[in-house]
C-alpha cells in the first residue's frame, strides 16, 4: 500500500478509525530532512502493507492538523494505535526508530 495523503476531511476515517497502527508524517515539500525521510516511510508502507498505514500530512496545506498536534518542527512523526497518539518523534530517524514508535 502506498502512503496516504491525510487531510482534515479524511483524518478521522484513515487515522482515528484505522484498524491497523498508523505512522503519520507531518512534512513540507521544501523541507530537506523531510525529503530524506520520505523513501524510508515509503519502504515501511510497502513492506508492511495491511499491517501498518503510513499517512502524509503536508503542513502547508493542513495547518489545522499540524496545530492540533502542536507540530513546531518538521518532520514530525506521530504514531497512532486504536485511534490514540501513542508516540511522537521530531527530525530525521532511521527505519528501526520509526517502527519502534509503534511499540508502547
């Protein structure tokens, strides 16, 4: 499964009501570290199809969602399980570190 573009319109369905854990990437197209993280998140999405959902939130387009999670620096990754945010990381992270966010 490819990454899913998350907006305020589909956030509840795709993230809060998801039956599988979600890694939500708050990013911007102009952000260097965000671009470095993108292939890692894509790999996670492809390798864990049906087990982990990877969502992408463009902070320039979805300022309301970014504000709701107090995103001040990007990239920010928020891990969700059962409709609740369980972990958060700011900045570039290795694949193992991103996956460990889902363990609470």
